[in-house]
């Protein structure tokens, strides 16, 4: 039971490294696309990442929640020893979000340039800081206890600097592959070619850093080095190398969709290799996964919550990414023909066709009833309360959405940007 949460944490880390990494990498390329000549590239990065950038952070939230709940002693040790890089990463994430929000309201090229620079620098700083954290853990510089490790050398060392730099290079590589694929789908071949060249360059740099990695680990993190060069760690290492080489070949031949999958596989294999190399330790060299784990009752409760959340989250994220990859959020390439005449007539003839104003309050009352039963009843009725609360919440969202649709006038002109 103690090993199940750490497997899920590694899966979440892999997802965040791939999806969040592509998000950070887009900011890296925005940093290199300055001036008027880079305006098209900057606009493309924002159009491609805007629908998903916030959703990608759900994986970081998931990892942190699982870690502090299921392995509280290890989480406290990591957070107290590696406070500085964790704080830097948190500030970087906040500044990136602010950059996305403020860019839409910029009124002059100077303002837009300053916001773009802030966004780009924070996009580089954040993955580097997170890489420093991983390096401190992997090199065994996080002892058990509250702030027991050195507040500087725990993250300022060879392994941390290697992994931080590799995190930035990997993010840039994944982002360039994804952005090239998006540009190809939009028919912007010139932009696709520009990001193809960037993907090849970043892939070579990331590959060189990965090759140099074992030489650094052999002296600075010998336990992880031994795990990567023997046993299951070797399989993950070879899988990453094979997938990375395949991704580069696919990018070179402009097969971007397949390159996306290969690049993601390469990065996920690196995360898996780290977990296998440290097994059975969570914090080298003293704290094993079994010793760090919370009680079985806590882990079971967390896994049940995870399963329930997955039922809601997985379809939502799947639908979002399907819309993105199908081009539903791409800029319009043809004039909007206006709403169908039948729809206009139906909306004008029956203003309540999309929903009743009484449905939302009723659904809200059902949700409140379910919440009351959930929080103030004993175990036999609690499950019923949870079910009623979820059904009421879903009905409330549907009712409000129907009212919003009914309130939108069916006029024969296209929606404005941002509507």
C-alpha cells in the first residue's frame, strides 16, 4: 500500500514535466523572439498555450497534495530544507500567470514588450528552480527533519545545476515540437519551420546534457548513478534515449504529430528512471518509502478521493485537449456566416427554450441539501449525501450554462475576440 501513492506521484510528475514543461518552454522561445521580427512567433506561442496553460498546473497541485498527505515526514523535510528554490518556483508561476493576464490589457508596444519579457524570464526561472529541487533530493542532500539540510548547498550543487539546466532545455524542446505541430495545423508553414529549427537545436542540447548527466551523477549522486546504470533504471534510460532520438528524426522529417508522442515518452522515461534509481528510498540515504508513508487508513482515503476526482478531471482534461488538438481554438480563417436562420427564429420565438430561470436555484438547493447531509450525518447517510451534492452541483452548472446561452442574443454578426 505504501508504494501506490509514490507511483501516482511519479505519473503526475511525468505529466507536469511534459505538459507544464511545454508551457514553460513556450515562454523560453518568447524570450528569444524579441522585436518586431519575433512578433509572429510570440503571438503563436500565446495562441497555442492560452487554452491549456492553467489546466497544466493541475498536475503540480496533484503531486503536492499526494506528497504532503501520504508522505508527510518526507514532504516536511523537503519543503523546509529546499525553501529557497521552492519559493523561487512559486514566484515564477505567479509571475507567469500575471503575464498571461496582463498581456491582453496592454495598450502600447512598450507595455506589451515589458509584460512579454516578464513572462519569458519567469518561464525560464521556474523550471530551473524546480530542477534544483529535484537535484537536491536525488543527490541525498535532504536529511530527515525540519530544515536539517544546508539551506544553500542542498540545491546549489552539481546535480541540481545539471537537472535545472536539463529541465529548461527539455521544456524548450517539447514546446518547440508542440508549437511546430500547432503551426502546421493552422497552415502557418513559415512559423512551423522556425519552430522546427528550434526543436532540433534544443533537442541536441537536451541530448548532450543527458549524455553528460551520468558523469556528474557518478561523483555527486552515486546512489542514483548506480540505480540508473543497473537494474530497471537502465531500461528507463535506454527507453528515453531511443524515444528522444526517434523524436528528433520525426521532427527532422516534419512529422510533428508523431514527434509529440515520442518527445513526451522520452521525458516520461526520465522521470520513471529517477524513481527506479532511488527505489526503495524516498530520501537518500536513510528514509525508505515504507518508513515515510502515512497510515493505511490515510492512504486508502486519499486513493478513494483520487478515484472520485479522476472521474471528473479525466473527461474534462480529455475534452479540453481534444478541442485544442482539433483546432477549435485556432484563429478563424474564413468569414463567419452568421447563425442558422432556424436557430435565430427558434431563439426569438421561445426565449425559455435554453433553460428555465427556476432550474438554477432548485439545483443549488439540492447541492446545499447534499452538503448538509454529507457534513452533519453519520457514515450510512454520508455516501448518499455525497451523491446528492455531486448531482446537484452538476445540475447547477448545466442550468447556469443554459441561462447564459439563452441570454446571448441571436444576432447575425460574429462574436468578438474574447467573447
